[in-house]
């Protein structure tokens, strides 16, 4: 073969080899980074889902009065409860009323006028009629939220929150307890009572349910002792004024966990003075739970305690 022919063959061979290399797909050296889903929810809130478990390590708790209403979130609405629960472990204090056809619903007032788009008495309205209404927040804004039934509330709250149920006058305790038992909610739904006779009645109806009892005075504590109610099933409501530390000490010695109602004057005073740290003083003095109209603000203060522990 002549020299120039050798050069031509070599050139064509190189050209063919180069073309084959270009046609091979490139290998990926790195996997593409997956973007986080927009629906991903990170919730690091420690949940308190059992009164018995809480008693083992009773860290200070917020109790949201009437569920914790804020602008756009009305009283006694599941959506309102969820708004508070996503920020802090919480006890939801809510109000149980009964319709004309004996359906248990959440409503504080006897009348529908203030917190719904309806009018008239709850006890004179059927549940079907209530379903047509919407809840109104405390600023008068109509929301899209409906009046919930007690069973819906207990089903939603399981493994999310604790409840204290304020059973309104005329609503049978046994009917409320039936719903609690049906939803296996005995350990996360407590009954609020205002008279020792009612506390005894509730305990006789269900020996396991937690009961909130009035415990703000020496006489109230004597009534509790006389009634022989099991202390590990009691929450002692000490009132809406700060009791002295000696009274807290007596309750502690009796084995009764305590609720202080800051709702009303104590909340208003803290807000007016810009002194939310006062809630830390209430805990230091002996309150285990603060029942408040300012649950988010109180939760921010109580977080200081948790951050130190």
C-alpha cells in the first residue's frame, strides 16, 4: 500500500472512532436533587395526649378557654382547636350544649345570636337547623366553620390534645359520659364540675374519668377530702385569682394537680402592663395548668421553662 493510502486509512479510522464516542450516552455522575414537597409539614410540637401520662411528668400546660378564639377563629370550633394545637401542647376547654333533638354540640351561650349566624335558643333548635348556620368570631366576622358535635370533636382530638368539657346546665352528665366512653376518650377528656355533688355524681357514673373540681379555698379542699374522691383523677380549679402559696402546698400534699384561671382580670392585667412573664410567676407559685384567653401568648412564655429543662 502506498504511503498516501496509509494516511487515508488512518484518517478514516480516527474519524469513525470519534463518531462512535459521540453517539454514546453520557453517564450521570450525580443524581438529581429532589425538591421537598410543598405539602411537607414539619411539626416538632410535643403532644400531651393522656392525663395519666401527663401526671407522670406534669410540665406546665396551657388551657385554651373556649378553645382559644382569635381573629378568624371562633369559639368552640374544631378549626380553632387545630390552630392552637399546631403551636403548643394544649388542653382545650370547650362547652357542651344540647339541641332540641338531644344532640350534643359545642356552644357556650344559651342563645345562638352572639357566636353564630342564627338566632334563638340552642335547646329550642334541632341539629338540622344548626347545620345551616356558620360560626362567628369574637370580632363579629362570619367564618365558614360549622357548629361541631361532641363526637366529632372527640374523634378529631384523639392523640392531638386534652379536653376539659364544661357541661352546660340542663345537659345530663351521663349523656356526655356515654359519648366519651363510645370514643374511648376517658383518658383525654375530663369533665368540669362546679359543685362537689356533681363531682361525686360524675365519679359514680365513671370511676376512670378525670374531673375538674373547685379547689380554691380551705372549705373546698375539705369537701373534696370528705367526698373521698381519688386525687389522681382530680384537677383542682383554684379560681381566677392567684391563691397564696400555702394553699398550693396543701393541694400538692393532697396529690391534686391545679388549674389557675388567668382568663379575665389576670390576662387583662398582663396584657395592659406588657408583662407576659407574670405567667411564669403563676407557675412558680404552684399552678400546673393556666386556663387563659391568651393561649398563644402564654405558650410563648411557658416555652422559656421548657427551653431551660
